[in-house]
């Protein structure tokens, strides 16, 4: 219990507190408590603090784009373009500070209002899969050049001819409120994608992206609703700069990782957790799967396939990211209790005796006992390991649980476990065909297996094969060692 509480504190409570506190409560509290205070900062503060700093950020963002081009990675190019637009507009906003280089001008308010919505719009384009493909690189480079020319052109024309650019939108005007609504909506898309990624990976850098986007969102109201002499207007600039730096740094760190999270894009799948288990799920999970492979390689390969199928089915059924992560870990470790089963039983080429099958049936309980002794694994994972051989009718093992006691996650794992056991070659039998395995699942739907899980697995397999599922042939007889002991 103590180890679980530490795990809960480290992986759930602390990150959630950091996210809500730093990302949400802090900026909102500052704006509400001191945002309307009148201040009189000199022009040099705005010119240097915003203009020069943002100009440096724009150069860094441009470098990120260049890296994306060299790697032929459309996702990185889009992200680099988005940050270049934001940082470039903010730099012009700072350089256009009245009294620094030029006098009163309209470009100051226009760039201040456009920075965040424009950047968010470009970043939101990363949600469109075709734009992330290598074949779209020319279009993305055209977008980057157009954005740079537009930003630089606006700055040059606006500062050379200050009267050309009207000071719109005025703070609190209909145009400003419209821009605020659009900006918040675009950042909400980015925030949800980044949050989903963090809940899957539990990486600190992915948490930083969520906080950074929250800061950028918090910078919108001051930029569009407040005036130069309001402290909140200055705080908005601070949130904006911090958001650009934090998100940009986290994206850059992710870019050079072997297993990338792609938090702004939000296209990380639960299957990636299984494929890159050590990078996303931690060294302890990997160490246990290595131990299982040393004991019986076929069992370790089975657990990996089951974990992959289970998270695919979980996504098909709409499970939340946190549950998909637990399902990935539970799938990889569901047979870890077989470390205690003698090899002569695991690798026996014939049917098991009653005594041998009784020894096999102990592996769920021994698996969860091992995880409890190691500590640090959530109860949801314990339950998956303990219950993956239970049945809806209560005739499973080791505890004889029934329908009301089995979560959807456990039912998913059970179906995927049995399917993979049947279609895999074992030392005691040949592999079943896909059709025969599906026929067995359908035959026992409602008694052993959940209909939703069987149907979802069929949809996953059909998409993967790109074909209509074949009609099953006559189902072979099932021996206990074929499915029940999978």
C-alpha cells in the first residue's frame, strides 16, 4: 500500500497539481488579483524585454524548421513555422514600441492581437495528416516562406509608414473578442492533444508542453482585452514568452529522442507504448519482459502481441489515455506469473496432466503477488494480471469472478489473450486459422467473452488485413492447454 501511495503521488497527484497550479491557477490568479493595476514601465522594458527576446525565439524557431526540412519531417516543419510566426509577430510588436525606433503606430496593436491566434492556427494545421507527410514538404516550405514574408513585410511597411497600418482591433472591441474566441478554440485543440499525449507517456517534457500551451492561452485575454498601462497586459506578454520558450524547448528535446511523443501533433498511439516499451513505460517493465523472455521466449512474444492487440481494441472502444497506458503495461505483464512455472510444464509438447494444469492456473495469482512485492504498479495493472483468465459466467480462474466483477479493460485483455493463443503455434499444437479462432470467440460470447470486445477485435483485424474477414471453417476441438492456459 505504501509503494502504491508513492506511485500515485509521483505519477498522478504531483503532475496534476503542477499542471493545474502552474498552468492554470497561477496565471488566472495573477490576472484576477493584480491584472487591473496601473503601471508605467519605460519604453526600453517593452522594446528589449519583448522585441529582442522574441527575435531570438524567432531565430530558434526558424532553426527548428530547418531541422524538420533536413529530416523530411512535415510535423516539425509545421511546428517550426507556427513558432516562427508567433515569435516573429511578437518581435515586431516589441520593436514597434512607440518612442524606441518609431513613434505611435498601428502595427503595435495589430501584431499584439494577431500573434497568438495566427501561431495557433498554423500549429493546429498539424492535426491534418496529409500535411505531415514528406510529399507535402514543398507546400509546407511555401507556407513557411509566405509566413516569413508576411511577417517581415508587415514589420517593414508598418514601421516605415506608421500611418498605413490602422490600430485595430481595439482592446475589448468586437474584433478583439472574436479573435479571442478563435484563439482560445485553436489552443484548446492543441491543449487537448498535448494532454492526451502526456496521459499516455507520463513524460515530464510532455507535461511541460501542456503547461506551455496553457500559458499561451492565458496570454490571449490580456493581449486582446487590456491596455498598455494595465499590469495584466504586461503579464500576458510574460506568459506568451514563457509559453513559446517552454513549448519550443520541449518540442526540441522530443525531436532528438529515439522514441518521440509528438505531443503537439497528438498522433501518438497506445500501440507505440508497446513497440517502445522501455522509452514510454519504463525500465522496470522492460526488465520484467526480458526475464520472461529468458524463461520462455514464446510466452514473452505472446504477451507483446496481446498487449498490442489489447490497446488497439481499447482505442477502438474509446478508452481514455490513462486506461490505455495501464492496458499496455498489463498486457505486457499479464503472464509474468509464469516465471514461477517449471519449464518442463511450459514447454511440454503434449497435453497437460491435471496436476500440471493446476500449476499453470496459479500463474495469475503469482504474477500479481510478484508485482505487489516489487511495488510501484497501480491496482488497475494488478487486476489485469490477476483476472485475465476469468470468464463472464464465473467459470474462469483463479478466483471464479463473474460479469459484475470484470472491468471492460479486463474483458479486452481476455479476448485478445485467447485469440493470440489460438492463432499462434505452440509446442503441443499447430496454430489455428483466423476464422477458427474468431468462431470460438463467437461461440463463447456472452458466457466467456464480452460481445463488444470480440466485435472490436474483429474490426481491428479487418482494418489491419485490409480485407473482409473470411467465413470460419468447422471449429477444431479445444484442449485446456490451448486457450485456458494461454
